[in-house]
C-alpha cells in the first residue's frame, strides 16, 4: 500500500511542476491601462484659472514597457481649447505604474467669451483629455483617456478701503479693508502681502488677525498694521507734511483659500489717515 501512495505523491509533484512551468511560458501581450486620477483647479487670478491633472499608466505585463508620448489637451464646455505633447516618459517596470502630472490654465477671457446661456448656469465644464502612445515596438494601439469636472464660475472678490485709525507713526495705526465674497462658495483670507506707499517710500503692512472666513455674498473686514522695524523715517516724512490728513497708496496681494484652489487678489487702493 505504501508504494502506490508514493507513486501518487510523485505524480502530483510532477503535475505541479508542469503547471509552474506553464505559468512561466510565453506571456500573452496585454496593453497598458490609463486612469485620470486628478483634475482640479488650483489657482484663481483675475487673468487665469490654473488646473492640475494627473494620469496613471499601468503596465499589465511582467516585462518592461516603453511609452512614446502623451498627447493631451483641455476643453471648456466641450470646445477644445488647446492640445500639447509630453515626451519625457520613463521605461515602465513589469506590473509597474507611471504617474504624469499636467499643469494647464484657462484664461478668464476664454471663460467670459462663452455663450451667455452657458454662463447663466453658473458652472464651468472643464474636460481634460488625451491619448497615450506605447512604443511602436510593443505593437499596442494608442489608449485614449478623458475626465470632466464642473465647478462654480470663479469671481475675484472685491476689496475696498474701509478706513484707517491713527497715523503711520503711531503704534495703534491700523488700515482696514473690506473683502466682499462674490462667489457661490466660502473663502478664507489666509495671507496678506501688502505695503503702504507714503511720499514714495514703501512700508510693509502685517495682517493682525488669523484666517478670516467669509461666506458667499458676505463682506469681511481685515485689519493691517504697520510693521515695526529699526531705521524707519516715517516721523521725518510726516514732519514735512503740514496737512492733518495723510494720503497714502495701499498695494499688494490678498490670498484666499477656497474649495477650488487659491484665489489671488491684487490690491491697489488710495487711502487717508486722519
């Protein structure tokens, strides 16, 4: 009885070996797959809306694979805006991935030139599309990809001068700005890089508060304070001014955080301190 059992075990071992050899046999060619893993707006300015897209190409075979190029572009409301080509691709390992990031932008002019009925919907329809071309030696066909998102039409918040308290030489000097959120989503005033120009001299202003959140359609007030530093000559400048009111120019940038990226607001206002 022992001998037949040994023969049976030996047969099972041989079958297992044959199956293992068969699994390592010639590989059936399988084309790579492409996924768009990210498409989002990142920065909003008065001139452009910047976006970032990412694709992941997966090699479905055990052996390495070369890619020739990626043709890509963007469409706004299904109208193609641009196309471009990316060729700086690396060889993919077996069963490996390659991630490619594509920054692009859409001008505010292109957005505002859309048909009124499209803009009336209050949303942007942005599509990122393209084709991945495997190397010719692979014999694989080009692989298309596309992804579409919708986001509210972005509007730059309105900034106005809300008054000043004290004189620039005083520790209690404050400049107040009103920021009106003209968007359909909340914004938060996270960073203010501003300066005050007085008699052709430029002085940095500091944001005296933490992040200020402003709901859609509402107005928030931010307060700015003159930066204290050694060597300022404001007292000498003000001594030469005979009027009780001091006029100045306020410039810089206000950065707001939103669910759709950073909003950069340029500031250039005229003010007066009493």
